[in-house]
């Protein structure tokens, strides 16, 4: 036997090749494991002591379609939860929206960004908000507040000047460049490489989200390495970085003056009003790619849904075409803001299309950044996500006559009533019209988006007839979780017409 510091060790330790260092290392490992166990125990006790979310819970796997959400799971006056792979989402009734629309502890940005709740670091990762856009994999998140302020305060007031940017010889080019012009500028909007990179990124992001959400969150880091999308995103961002670097260099050569007239959003975000980001290629890259993904996808989806509705409900085409042909134009014969404001029937048609084929089955997406209590007394723990069941609201016969039937002039008729002229426009947001969201986080880009959509559809109506294939009706939408997309594989029939002869 050998004695070390009053500790007697059997000879087997030395015959097995174990040394004093090994013994000491084992003790240290045990201390570390013991410390981790203590921290975890404290975290579990802390978590178990916190008030719990107590609402009726539905399993997302049992909700297969919009129809079920509308007819079986509407619960118009009750708070309930939907259990998803990303945690429980609390669905609130419509009556709560006015009370919660400006709540200081409900954040839209936290719903989609990789934002951790401010908790002790030992349990921080256990309370991370789930991300609908999977930011850590797609790099797509919500733009910072000052980007939203730039859209509202700088881009939106410039829309009258930007109207002419959307006028094109219809279908003379394969790419729609109006959004690129508004977001980045004249030169990038004519650069095929920029258009290819940004539109490609849009497709890759949403393909990536759909693929990764099939995996439980703890397996997504592994799945992300096996799927091809991250490599595509890295390649697209690398190419976009080079183009943005050229734009920043051009801006510097002009002494910081705007490159474009009217200024693009890039000009505003690289001006003296944005000192923290005006020369940062990393920040400008995030802004541009996020704006392209969010703005382009929703606008494109709405345009396609409207074309499908024109094909499915052709009785509206003649009246819409006549309105587009007779609306006022500027001195160059182009659409301007006054032209678009006069397209009240088209405005109504687009709004009705959004009512029945909105890009989301739910809206008013928020995450609780602190514990709070709903108007009915329901406790919402910090980190909980809430939403409202938009598709059920839009299909409610107490709010819309024959709510499940398509009426392209529904909102046009509403606007003919006294004091209703501005209440039912495409960009208006009310508790009954939630396609653009509600409250202070309602879509800030909807004013620009409506310009692109209206010009495109007005030109489409003037130049084309459209109808469904023989024996077929309007193409059905595709649904993934709460997202709704037009079927990209669907076909409709187009015929070129000459309305000017």
C-alpha cells in the first residue's frame, strides 16, 4: 500500500498505469459535473416555480388545413394554444387586439429574430424565443427599428416620385425591377446578377424554412449541415456583398450624396441620418437581403393570387380593364399616384383576394418580452408567442356577408357608403382587415407594395385575357403550417390582346 497526503491507495492504481495526475483530473471532472448539476437543479426549481401558461392546448398535427382552423378551431371568444414543434403559440380572440396593439411588452421583431430573453446566463438557452424565420439558418430576420422608420419616414413620402419607376413595357423583360429600384437603386435594378442573387435568395430562404421545420429544433443544426440551402445562402450573400461594396464605393465618391433621384432606401440608410450603418457593408447587406426577401415574396404572392382570382372569377375582368384604360395618366402617359388612387375597383379586387388568400392563416404575431396578463385574466409568461386566427375572422359571416364567397367589388361597395371612403382601402388596417397586420407593427411597406401590385395588374388587364384551363377552377392554395402560397405549378391560360387599336 502507498500513502499520499494521508490517503492510502491500493497498488492496483499503479499496476494499471494510473498516475497521481490522473486521479487529480478525475476529481476535477467530478467537481465540474457536480457544479453543473447544481446549476441545472437551481434552473429547474426556478422554472417550476414560475407561473405556467394555462390555456386549452391543441396539437398542431391535428390541424390539417385552413378549413379546420376556420370551422373547428375558431374559438372566437376564447384564448387557446396550438402546440407546435417550436413551442406553444397562444391564439387570442379579435376582441383583444385594440387593447394589445401597442402593448410595450409585446414585440413583433422578437417573433422572427434570434432574440434571447434577458434571463440568467445558465438558463438563457432554455428560454430562447423560437424563430419563425429560423434566422440562425436563413440569416433572415426583422429589420431594425430605424430601417422601419426609414421606410415610413423617407421611402413612403417619395412614392409619388417612385410611381414612374414601376411603369414598364409589360413583359418586355423577364424580371420585375421596381422593388430593386426602390430598395437599392437604378444601377442594381438593371444588374442581372443582383436580380438573380436576390430573387434566388428569396426562394432559398423559404425552401430552407420549410425543410428545416420538418425537423425538431434540437436536430436542426445537424439537418442544416446536410441540406443544400445554407451553402446556397452563403454563396448568394457573397455575391451580393460584392455588388453592395460597389454601391458603397460609388456613394463615397459622391461625398455621401444620394446616388439616385428620388433616393432609394439604400440612399437613406447610408445617409448622415444613419451614422452607425452608413459605411457598414455587413449591415447594409442584412438590410437589403431582408427587405428583398420580405418585400418581394409577399408582393409576388399577392400578384399571383390576383391573377388566379381573375382566372377563377372572370366576370370581374371587363370592369377592371375599363377602369385601368380610363384612369388619368401623367403628361407622359404613365401611371402616377393619382392614377392608382382612382383604381378603386382594382383596389377592392386586390383586397378581396388578400382576404381569402392572405399569405398567413394567422397575423398579429407577437412575443412577450415580459410576463403579462391578457384582458380576460390569462397569464402569459415571458417568451410566449401570441397570434390571432385571421382566416377565421375573414371567413366570419357576422363580419362579411357571404364571407366564404369571392366578391371582387365587396370593398368598392363598402366605400360608396357615407363616411366609408377611406376605411376600406387596400392599405387600411382594421380589426376585420388583417392581411397587413394590425397596430404599430402593421406592414410599413404596404404603401409601396400596393403601387407595384396595382401597376402590374393594371398593365396585365390592359394587355391580357386570362382564364382557367378547360374543366378546371381557380388553382388551390398551398399551406405549410400557418403560411399560404399560390401553387407555383398551377397553370392558367393567357391571351395577348390589343386594346389600343
